């Protein structure tokens, strides 16, 4: 099985399960996990960038968060 076969099977699996995947991404569990990951990433980035960029980091984190989980 070549890489092209694996990609084709992955795309087929995604297409066949799109509804289930979208439901999982909008779940309470996904919300909790994504919040922890996003908070950790935002905090880590804030440690290495100047303070004047922290608001942009918070804004980007919020935009990502509204697309994952249930709130």
C-alpha cells in the first residue's frame, strides 16, 4: 500500500464519518481538552513575546476556541 492509497482511504473515511467527527469536535469533552491545550499554548507564547502582543494572542486563542468544543 502506497502513500496515495493511504491518503485515498483516509479521505474516504473522513467523508463517511464527517457527521460523527463534527459532533465529536463540538462535544463537552473536546471543549475541556481544547481549552487546556489552547491555554497552555497561549501562556507559552506569552512568555517569549513582548507584552504588547499578548492581546493579539488572546484574540487568536478565542477565535480558535470558538471552532472547537461546545462553547
